C-alpha cells in the first residue's frame, strides 16, 4: 500500500487570515481507492483545508500535488477540472432550478451564443442519476425533493468529472440511517473505481465504519495520521483534544420527585398522533427517533409554537393550554431549540442581552431596564456554566459553538423553569464541549429540574437519559428504562420494527 | 479621560476609524465647510440648518425604529402629504385642536394598517409600504380634490397653530425643540426600555425572538404606530410653518429620510443602529446641503455629495464588520 | 422538516386543478403560473364592456406605446431582482439619458451631420446608462453593500447630476427627425411598440435559454451555492446592473422622442412603478424567482388600468389607490396560496 502513488498530496499548507493562522504547515495525502477521514474539533481547520483543496482559498505557503504534479487551483471550476470535487456540508443547491442545472451549476454546457445545450445536459445528467439509482429525472425542480434526495443531487456533482478525489464534508448531518446506507454504497463504489475519498465527520461510529485512515487536526496544525484498523476512539479523541473523555453511561438512581408534566393523547395533525408520556422532577427523559419522527414537533407544541389538534397537557397536576411561547414561559417551560443560530440566539446582540431576553420585561427600574440586575444574572450563569467570553459586551456571534450553546442553556436556566426541554443540545459542537454539556444536563436533573432531551445521536441519548422514548412516524413505539435500553432494541423501536417481527 | 478615549478607540486606530467613521466624516466636513465659508459656523447658520432638518429628522426617528426591527417604511412621504393637507384643511373648518386630533387619528390608522399587514399578516414590508405609498398619495388627492390647501391668510398670524413651525422658546426655534425633544424620548425608549430591547431582538433574529417569548407581531405592529406618529408630528410642523400645503409635498421624502437613517449607520438588515446615529445622519444631510450652498455650489450638488457619502459610510461599516476592506464575493 | 414541506406547497395546486382535459388543464396551469395574466384578461374584458373607446386597434397601440417606457425598464429590473438585487436609480437614469441625448444632438460639432447627429447622441445616452449600471454593479460587487442602499444613493446622486448638468432647464430636440421617430409606425404598429416587443422577446430568450439566464436564477436563489459552483457572482451581477442601466437609458430616449424634449424631472417615481409592475408579474424580492412573461403581464396590467380608467374619466388619483390596493392584494394572495408549506408553526 505504501508504494502507491497518492492521488493528492498537500505539503506544508499555511493559510492565514488577518490575525489568525488558520492552517499552520498541514500535510495530508489521499491514495486512490482509500477513504481518508479528516477529524478535528470545530475551528481546527478542517473546513479551511478543504476550501484550499477545492480552490476557494489560495494557500499562503506550501503546495498541492496531484499525482505528484504541483498544481495551482485558482477557483472551484479549475479544481473540478483537476479532479478534486467538494461535496458541501450545507446543501449548496438552488431550489428553483432543475436537478440538471444544479448538477452542472457554474459550467452548464453551451451551444452557440451562450445558449444552454439541453440535449447534452439531459443526457449526461440522466446517466449519472441512473448510476446513483435516483428515482427523479434531470428536469425535476430541486425544491420539490426531500432533503435526502437533495443530498443525492449534491453527490451527483461528484460524478460530473473524472474525479480523482472527492471530499465529503459532514455528508450525514441531515440524513436518516436508511439514507446513510445509500451514501455509504456510493462511497464504496467510488472507492472501487479507484477514487480517493476525503471524509469529514464528527461522528466516531461513522468514521470507524467507513474509513481506512484517519488524519487529525488541532488548532490548525497536523497532529498525526492513524490507520483505522489499528486504533480506537480513545486514541483519536486524545489526538483531537489532548485528553481522554469519559464515555460512561448514566447510572439512574430511580428516585425522582413529583410528576411535572403529563401528556395524554396529544396529536398535531399528521406530525404526531396520540402521544402520551410523563416526566418527573429530577428525571431526564430522552426522545430518540429518525429525523421527521415528530420529536421536535412535540417540543414545539409544548412550547406553544404549534396548536395541538387533540389531547391534553397537564403541568404540576393542572390542565393547561399553551397558545404562545410567552404563555409556555409563564407556565415554567423552557425550550433550548434545535437550531442555535436560527432559533436560539440573536447573533448580533451581546451575551448579557441574549441571556436576559425572555425576562427583560421583569427586570426594570422605573421604565428602564436595570443594568445591574442584568449583569448580575449574566455573571451568575457565566460562572455556573463556565461560559468563555471576553466580557458580557462580546457579540454572541463571535463565540464558539459550545459557548453559544451554553448561552442558550443559560438563558433558559435563568428563567428557573420547572420543565426544561433540550432539542439536539450538541449538534455541531465539538467533542470536548459535548461531554461538558452532557454533564451539565445530568447535573440539572440532580438539582431537581424535569428535563426532556431530544437527540438524533444514540450515544448521547444513552448517556444522559433515565428513560428513553422511541418514536417512529409520529407515534411513540416504545418506552425504555435506562436499564432496559441498548443499541439493538432502540434501533428496532425507531425503525418501526416490533420485537416479534425482528425475531421472526 | 483616558478611559473614555480607550472606550472610543477600543485600543486601535483602525477600529476607531471603521467604527466611528461617520463621526469623523461629520467633523471633517464641518471643519472643511468652516474653513471654506466664514458664515458656516455662525450660530444663526447652525440654527437654520438644524431648523430646516427638523422635519426630515422627526420622520427619520420613526423610520429608524421600523428599520431596527428589520422592516422598511416607504409610505412616510405620502403620509406626510396626507397629514399636512388634512391638518391644514381642517384648521379653518373645525379649529386647530380638533384638526390636530383628527389628523393624528387618521395617520395612526394608516400606520396601524401598515403594521397589521406587516406584523400580523406577515407580508413583505417593502412591497406593502410601496403599495401604501401609492394608495395614500391617491387618498390625499381624493381628499383635497386635487387642489392645494391654505389656512385663511387673515388668521395665519393669530392662530396658536403657528407656534409649531414659527414659534420659539427662549430664542430656540420650535421645530428644533420638537425634533430634539422627540429624539430624546424615542432614543431613551429604544435604548433603555424592555420594549426597545425587544425591537432589537426582533430585528436581529425574529425567529429567535419568538422562541424567547417575545410577541413579534405586536412589536412589529407597534413600530409602524411609532413611525406614523412621527409623521403626524412632522405634518404639524410643516403645516404650521407653511400655513398651507401642496398635495405632493412629501413626495420623495421616503427615500431622503431613509438616506439619513442609512447615513447615520443604521443597517437595513435590522437589529442594529440607534436614534443618536440617525440624529447625526440627519444633521450631516443638513450640513452637506447648507455647506455646499454657502460655498456657492448649485443646490442639487448636495445630492451628488450625499450619494458619495452614503456609499463611503456604509462601505466603512460593512468593512468594519467583516474585518477587512475587500469583499470575498468574486 | 419544515423546509422539505415548504418546497412542496406551491406545486400542489396546479397539479390538482389540472386533472381535466389536457388543453384546458395546460392553459389553466399556465394561468396559475402567471396569475397576473388572469388579472390582465379580467381588466381587459371589464374595460371593453364599460367604455366604448377602449376596444379599438388604435387604443391598443396607445397602450403599448404608453407602457413601453415602464416596460423596457421592467425587463432589466426583472433580471436584477431575480438576482436578489434591486435598482432604485432607474428613474434618475431615464432623465439623465434623455437630457444627454437631446442636448448632445444639438451640439455645434454635429451641426453638419444632418440626421446623423442623432446617432452619437443616442450612443452617449445609452452609454451613460450602461456606465451608471456598471458603477452600481461595481460598488455592490466590490464593497458588498446592499444593492438597495447603493442604488438609493445613486438615485439621489444621478438626479443631482441631471439638475447640475441641465442647470434645471428643459431641453428641446432641434432635429425634428428625432421627434418624428417617436410618432412613427412600422408595419402598422408604432415603432416604439416594436422596440418594446422585440426587446421583451430578446430578454425572455436570454433569461430562459442561456447560461447567463440560468446563472441569474442560481445567484438569486442561493448565492453561496453559486459561489461554490464557481460562478463569478460579482461580475455576473454587474452585467445585470448594466442591462437595467441600458434599458433605463433606452426608456429615457424613447420617452424624449415622444415629447421631442427632455425635462430634468423626467422619470420621477419610475423606480416605484417599475418595481410594482415587476412584483405584480411574480418576481420575488428575495430573488431566485420570476420571469419575463409575468413581468410583461404586470406592465400590461398597469398600462390597461391607467388607460381604461382614463377613458372612463376616473380621476387619476383613484388609479393610485387601486394600484396600491392591487399590489398588496397580490402579495396577500401569494402568501395565502403558498401557506400550506409552513405546517402551522406559529411564528
């Protein structure tokens, strides 16, 4: 293997931005027919490295060698012509355009006078879609496709050129488990064709399923390359964050306080139907299921963002109807939403104002907001959650993902809720901060909060929950205690397979 | 002293220029005009500049509130025509007090209609207020039958209505007092009250504001009430000053007002900006106009200079936020 | 989840309604894709029944000539708005191009050129429009400042240029051939109507068939994606600003041929009318959606409304109210039709 000529080699890449050395002498190589995972915490320089690779950034120092030939790629199209194709993390598609136009965006085939050559376009795209077993045609509008199919369109871009190296940047972020299988098939096919694959992901289990080698970056520097078969999660984590992590499961005490929330027969159109469960003080209830199973929608209904079509919600043994987030907050419910940047924070506001936002109306001296009271609250939760921000005046948009998430959590803890709902608490957060937030959730439960955690990551659910509720297509399929639950029966429950069928 | 300097500079000079570019441009322009014309810095001249800016300034206060909440109001020009025509016309018919009340009620109703469509029905503010610009212009013409209106010349010198445009307190002209007084009140509300905080939150990220329990629809609705209230006040000043009104007196003001707001440094994206910035923006517009006239340039040269100043001011602002001067769009 | 559902919303309606016989269903679907044309048909029938003078070939020619000014600018505005930008300076450019053209053809240098003196004047007028468009585009590209602000500044500045250049005077075309052109006909249609129709077809082809057209949608729909795909977004947007500048200048010239003169106030408020027509035609302010067929419908709707109400001797100010009401109503309807997608999240 070692004497194989690498498809692509990066040598001593340095990339600086004003005030930041984003990449500092990074080496990296991909051989034909291997899957090379690239790992590192957020801000470690993975995305920058990939943008250098794809011709979106020019390195300040170092060189890119394609099949041992030094190459300069001035823009994404040149990179494509050199066989380097980047599949973006955020779906990078124009919704109003057709599948074919999107796949060839930026280099649509031209006939004379700048007209689009539809015949060639349809032929080529048709072939590619067939190869990927897609059930939609070149002329379908991308806006009408599901997220998974959009991801397939994105992947189809990889096949428009004779690719030498295809880079997948967090490709599974929005895929269900079933769709991941299709993606991995595509990757294996590319691999069999001798294409080198760069695979970026935060998810250890994926990395260990699919990759041949793992390269780790930290703070823009190269930390080493490991052969997947000869290493384990702990070693990779150590390279990434410089220490080991505690992966232990939650030991449930089994002793909880009063019933805080009782939900009976709750439905919201077709989003979820006939959902019943309860949560006690001091208990963490985890909701697990595929994307679209209705978990987030339940949280949104409890928080007054959706109108239930049937069922009842009881808080502390009295029936409530919640028509708006303001009423939910008045009833002692807090929701740490799924999307930190879109729903959780006003990025252009400072840390203090974000934390006090839900209660700013109560913090007045005369007609004006009381500065002292606000700063006191910020200081309290900064210390308690260990938020790392220069001062309370710092804009939230300038903080790291982990610290941003802590601001959102702090904002809702400051409301002193009886019920805390946390939706995808660690999405897009690096490994180190993840563990911190898991510990925080456990600690909150110990101090008497009733907590609901919604997550798409099984290790997370297993780690923090006292009880796990599995959902499939808008219905609760099974409830587990911490003692009962394991990966196998949980996967069955969320795939709609009942225990009997699985046995048969 | 040093702490203030530090606060202003934030440590580095480049940051200072970028963050306070508009102040520096303002001071530089004042100095240049002061050198170019010895009349420029005289008290009388300064007072006349502020007085003539007062009406645009009052309107700009309300528009700033709308812009901070992430929306636009293009209907203020037409609304000014409407309010002025109405208050002047009613003055002789039902007396100045009732005229002001009726006009304010009508203007607030128009603002409420804007606010309802944009806040509660959630339509795009640019198009709604564009439609209202046209509709209110039509309403004004229907109301007046296409004729200009005047206050009876025999009462012009005796009615107390004259005080808003022509009166003074201790030698300071009334429009100036109204402008700065209203700016102080609106500025305090926006900067220091919970309501003001909610306006910034809605403008910064309306979804996150809703998720924080803020009643977004009401906040947006209320900003249009504030805006139309300010237009009403401007209409009183204008009507009182001119003692008459043309049907299209406010035509084009919507964009001039917006230019002042932008010049002050309030971002059209919402969530940032302040009343103080707008006051400065208004004054800059006024001083550019006045200074160029004193230097002997034709009246319309001010528009060309405004064009250049707007682009420079906003560019500096964008560049400061991005941390570098050249955009990454290629 | 909400996102995936949102995309399906608008498509449902046409498909369900289109189940009848194929001829009807395809024309129905076409109408639903361009609701403004349904409105055009309605006002057309309305005015044909309500006033005797409306339904005549002469009047239709009138309407085409009257709308050609707004219509030409709207063609360019459609491209710019699909890009996700806007151009507020078009009205001022109309005045600048008209003043330049009318003035330059009277320059003593060209005195001996006869009717050819019109040529350099027109070239200068159009050139000024293209140049100002390029300037707007260049500023948007290089500074990253929002097009709304850039062109708002230009709207003031260019109008200032016009007043300074003209000394606040109107100019009159000394060459009568210039004014004759505005009143001339070709193959039974007024020449100005021809100009408008030919450019409409041309821009439609550019937008729907060419690579530049496809890129126009891509840039407005998802700028990040366009950058990632290697489209040079800045220069691309600049070209569209140049196109709208060209059309604004052309509109100024055709307008001045109709009047045989130019005034410094020419084209005031045109930006608002043009945006109204374009939005009526279904172009989204957020970019990524719109087409020339819709824009043509929007321009015609305004033209027929103005013309018809004028013939019915309705005072001009009612037209303003009705126009504003229609604009808001169209927005409201559009919102209601596309609502299913939101899945009832109370935001």
